[in-house]
């Protein structure tokens, strides 16, 4: 009788493991036919991501608590973007980006657990506080916004990405490309490959695998540093990973 350990270390399994190690990390799947929903798509970050992905040819649906608000934002952006109430947006989408304010993060996801079941959910929320000294990172009980999403959505596949993008550049129609890297975190290579491929749809952008969700806190927190950089230098700074 074959035991689970026997199967794991069988010649076929060993061959597959070696093939995975040799696989080109830039050999990414085609995501052009997938529908992307953006929860919080009426906010600056959500609108910017929706605009850039639609401009790259992706089918995009904006979600909001009020369908009318989502439809207004979609009409302003054009490019075939649709607007729906959050639950409808989640149901109609293959991949869902969460770009809601941190204060409403948990409540929004709890309300959409059923609609997001089986979906790839990309969390790009940055838990930040602000005082007279500037932006600073908060410490969610679960460790990060992404880990909170994973805890609240046990039937979804959660990844984290798109944290360090300038909403100003994303929404600027005069900006042809955004030269930056997107740090992608997740538990499944198949899922992080999908997110990397989605990022690569935007000219100038590249998705780079940056670890599992337990490493999301420092990625989310780095936005506080970028805000300080941007304020000092009056810039829209992003990130580039060298030697990759």
C-alpha cells in the first residue's frame, strides 16, 4: 500500500519538484481574459488601479457600497469599466482587488465572505495612522491587512500586492507608463504568478514575488516611508528591486 509519504517522495513527485525549481520565474500565465473587480474602486487607489488595468485591456468592474456611486465613477473613467454594488462586483469577477480604507477593511470582507468564496483576492490595503509627525504603520492583531483578509475569508485565496503605487500617477492619463515593481505575496505560486501577470499588464510595471503572507506587514508598512519620501522631495516614488 502506498502511504502519503511514499507518494510525496515518489519518482514522479521528485521529477515535478525538480521541474518547478528549474521553471523560469518570468514564465507567467495569460490573464487577459479574466474579469478584475476592484472593491473600493471609487477611492483614489481603487480608481487608479481600475483605470490602469482597463487601459491595458483588462475587463474591470468597480465595486462600492452604493451601486450608483460605483456607476458614476465607472462612467467618469470610461474604457468599458462597469460599476456595481460590492456584492455584485465580487460575484461577477474572477480576481478581486481590495482597495478599501483600512477602517472599513474587516467589515467589508466579513460582509462579502460568501461572494468571495473560491476567488483570488488581492489585498492592497495599508494599515496606517497619521499624526503631526506624519504617517506611521499600525499593527493589526492578525499581523497585517492581508493576514486579516485571509482569516476573514477562509474559502478564498488571498494574496497581497499593489501597496506602493502612487494614486496620482495611476490616475494621470498623461502618464504612459509607471516604472515600478510590485511586491507580491501569497501562499500559492499559481496565485502569485497570476498577480505578477496582472501587474505586468500595466506598462512599466513588474510583479516580483516577495514571500508568503506572514511577510506582508513590512510591505504594507513601507508605505509610511514612501509617504515621507514623497512629501520631502515632492515626488511620486515607487520601488525597484535590483538584480532580479
